[in-house]
C-alpha cells in the first residue's frame, strides 16, 4: 500500500473517531449527571431528547475548531506533545464556542455542571482515542505500508539537521537510499550510505525506485541548484529544496506566495494579530493582579529604601523595546545616587561598590525589578520576552554581535527564556541572544506560561544577579 493513500485514510479515521468520541462523552455525561448517584438532581431530570437534539451543532463546532487550531495538520496528527497541545486547545476552545452557541439560541438553559463534566471528561477521552489510533497506525506501518525511499543530494549543516530531525521523528515510514555529493566525515549524514558525487544522479533516478529527492547546499555553492534542477527537470521524482542561507539566516523564515509569485518571508514572528492581542490581554490582567496582590511588598521595600539610604525610592532608565522604540523603565533604586557620575553607563559587576547593602539583596533576589509590572501595564513591556537593554549598549552590541537587533522583534519582558536558563547579568551575550531568538522563533502562549512557571521555580535568585 502507498503511504499517501493510507495516511489520507488515517486522517479521515481520526476525524471520524474524534466526532464519535465527542458524541460518546456528551451522551455519557447524561448518565453521570442525571442517572447516577454521583451528583444530586435538585431541579428535575430534563428530557434526554433536549440534550441529544443538539448533537449536530456539537459535532459541527468541535470539527471546525479542531481544524482551526491545527489538530489535523500532518505534523500534529501523530500522538505526541504537539498533538496533545492541539487537542487541549481544541477541546477548551470548542467547549467555549459550543456553550456560547447553545446559550445564544436561548431555547433551553442546559446544566452548567453537565457542561463542566463534559469538558473534564472530553480531554482525556480524546487523548486516549488518539493514543489508540496511534498504536493501530504503528502496527499498520510495520505490516503493510511501503516505505518512502528518499535520496539526499548536497551537503551542509541544514541537510544534516534535516536528516537528523526526520530520522528521529519518523513522521512517515522512510527508507534512506543514500546521499550524493561531497563526502562528510562527521555528523548525522555519516549514518547513511555515500553513493558518490552528483554525476551519478541521472543513473540512480533512471534506475527508478526513488520517491523523493531532497537537495541542499550551503550558501557558498549556489550554482549547484541551477545545474541540478535543470538536470532533473524531466524526471518524475518529487523534489524538495532546502534553501540554506547560512550566515544570512534569521530566527525564522517561511514560504508563501503573492499574486502567484513564490516568496520567502524573513524576520517574521509566530505571533499574529490575534495572538498579539491575546498576549496583551494576558499582560494587562497579569500585571494588574500582581500589582494589587503584592502592593504590601512594594510598600515595605519602599520604606526600607528610604530608611537605609538617601535618595528616591524608584530609579528610571531609558531602555530599547520592541521595534527599537525607547521607553522609560522603572526599578527600585539599588545603587547610590552618584553611581554613574564618574564611570558613565557601565554594567554592574560582582561585588560592585556602587550598590547599597539593601540594593545588593534586592538585585540578588530580583525584587528591584518589581516596578516593571507598571511598565507592563503601560504597554512598554510584556510579562515574558527578551530583556530590554540600554540604548548606549544596544548601539555597541548591534555592531559587534550578529543578529542582535532581531531580539527587538517582540515586546521586551520582565522575564525570558534566556533568564530562566541562567543567561543574565554579566554572562555570554551570544548565548543570551541565541536564547532570545529561539524564544521568538518558537513563541506560543504555552511557551510563555512555561517560562513564567520556571521563573517562579528558579528565575528570581541567580548567582549572576548583582
């Protein structure tokens, strides 16, 4: 059996089983809520037909929402972390949309406890169903699906990464025929057979049996693409080209088309307009809650600063945020008033004598950063994002560190991926930038939540905070 045909049927089976699972949970909730003794019934038992009559809207809503969140994408359909995440998003969003739909109709007010039970049971039910289908798919793969025969052509880091990622994840059954091109002495590509140089390509393709040709060369060999694509223009084999931009590569790029013309987008963030709006709502709510709940802490720190040293409680400083915009960042003052009168703008170092005794403790515990929740509320910053830097340092780093300015593609944050991994204070700027760009390139609401949780666990106290 051909993989493509069987996989199409598998996706169809997943969609059908998702629908049946949603219906099964919906009807199962009837028994739990009204027929079992688990939950008391105080207002009488409604007609079963009242709940079964909305089965069609139920199925339509969940099918549409699961499609919208990407739960049926080829790289999300197999059971795993990505699949679980999409199922969780789809179930929660689908339930909210469905509740809005039935209450908008206003014909009947359904039990709120019934709807809560439905959501609680739906997530594990769909996950168990997806896991069982994955087991069935794995058995089918081993027994009867013909493997896709892939021939690699070229060299370079991107081809190494492609082979390693596809080989480890195995999104479909694969038979690696081998590789044509320059010899390599290290890396994942040494695991497959080297079949010679590019001149052998025509003979191998003529012999047949190749389903997919994957081509990739580093940027210093752009001429290879033109010659090779011309030589295979009459072949029936499917071709994938991995454009390796080498040192010109950014944290993310994607393929698209405009008016029928193929395009490559660079420097795009994963956050669309809807995600940015939702992230802003999360920032406003999070900062408001924090400012209200921890207002006594603010008052105590302010009093301690006033008692232990002369000068204002807060310290303001210019920082560069998203899209290179300058804003005023606020902190609890942790240094003497004349801290930079002789040195100018310099980074704090371990044992810095400009720091007050209380300020040393505030910086060590990151409590001096608490006023930045006001910056978040104003819109200067976000709860999570790359840490903002002073313009004087930005002008220096943008000349010395490649891709430094790309970290300003997202709003600066109180905490970030670099900080929770220990790259803060006087540590490697290259590693910090690498982590910032990784965060931007892989951003999601779940990633933000993960960073906030890690900040609570290990992000406040750090040996490099001084």
